[in-house]
C-alpha cells in the first residue's frame, strides 16, 4: 500500500518576493547623506540669517557643482575599488594645457581646449594602464602621478611664461564662445546659476544611468566587490578600470576649462588638496572605501553638504579657518551614519 501525502511546497524564488518601500529606502547608499544634508541645512538656516535668501542658493549650488563635477566619476571609481589622488592637480593641468597651447600657438582657444582634452584623457589612461600592468595599489600609482603633475605644472609654466601663472588669453579668438560653454551664468530673479550646475547635473545623471542601467555598471560593482571573482565570470576588469580613470580625466578636463575661462589666467599651484575633497564628497555620499557599494547621487548629496558648509560658515560670519574642522567632523559622522544604515538594510533582507 502506497502512502499518499500533500506535495511539498516549492520554494519561492527570492527575486520574486515583493520588497516594501521602507526596505528599498533603507537599502539606498545615499540615505545617510540625505539625512546629513537635511541636518546641515537646518543648522545653518538657524545660525545664519542670510543662508535662506534666494541669492544664497546660487552661491551654494555653485560651490557644490565645482566639487560635484569631480565627485561623480570619483564615486564610480571608488565603487570600482580604486582611488585617484591626482584628480585635483589634473584639473589644473587641463587648464594650463589649454591656456599655454592657445597662447604659444596663437591659435583659436578651441584648439587648445581640444588638445587639452586629448592630453588629459591620456593622463587618465596612464593611471589605468599603470594600475593594470604593474598590479600596484592605485594609491601608489596615482600618488606618483600627483607628484609628477604637480612638478610639471610648475616647471612648464615657469619655463614658458616666466612666472607661476599663465598669460591672459581673454582677447583671443574663440574665448567668448568657450566661456559661454564652460563659465557662463543664467540669472533667474535674485538667483545666479552657473553653467557648472548644468554640467554637474548631466554628469550625475549619466553616471547614475551607467551604474543602474548598463552592463558596464554591473562590471563596476563586480570589480569593486571582488575583482578575481569578476574576472572568473568574464568581466573585463582591465577595460573597466581604465574606463573609470578616463571618466575621472574627462571630468577634470571640464573643471579645468571652467577654471581657465572663469579667470582668464591659471595659477600653476592650484588644485593641490582638492582630490581629498572629491573623495570626502563620495564617502559622505555613501561610497565605501573598500569598493563595491555607493552611488553617483550620493556623491551629489555629499557635494551639496560641502557647498552648504563652505558658504554657511561665511554667512554665519564665522572664522573660515574652522571649515576643515567641520568637513572632517562631517566625514566621520557621515561614515558612521552610512555604516549604520547599511547594517540596518542588511538586517531587513
């Protein structure tokens, strides 16, 4: 006699389970930075009367955009598990190349702009190539590039111009049209919006689309999570890393052209130390130092926190020497908050 019973229930595929909105929210890398941004906004709204004025909005957004343009590709690079300590001086290098090539060749400034694009992308390709060929940590590779570019910026500028700054190119052909692309502004009421805000928004949107909607985005997360395992399943690790460094170089070119066409001349010593601010913005936005986790939107929120803090201190009429203290404190607090949010998200899975 054969015993009969109820058929065993088939296991449910976890990919088909419905996720609650709260769980989705807790799983977002930028959640902690959004909470921090709200806290910073409320703090300066209370202590600085002029912080809430309409004219202050454009100033804060401009300060945020100059950091955010670089923070977006730096965030993607960190998600991929790498660093770029040369990003700050690469911005200055890009501006110097455009200015000096245009001036020395007495050419249309757009010629210098495109030459600068090619050379700056070459810097990024060099970082990626050296990283993949030597197997050295990106910290060492890009630290070496940082030191070389710092010396080249100063050495070539003094050799060609005789001083530590470039010659003025404001009267050259093409300067006005280039300024419209890289350094113009739009006034809406009492708010002056710089074109860098549009560049920033576009780069964040593209970076977010790449991360969430493309195969390359999957490769970035895979390489940052475990590169050997990613390589074993067919992910082109070398191509992915070089592509990420090219992205940082392109953003450095955009920032460098803004620097040049905003002020007409460039100081060769500028940019040193800014690479840490880009990394801080990405970390505040939820990127992990170890890679494999983060978002481009989070880097934008981190840049907004930077903009609110840097200008909020001015509006509050405090000594600006305290800015680095507040930036360091925000980095620690944001990192702790992001870690807590991530643990909560993992606990709800």
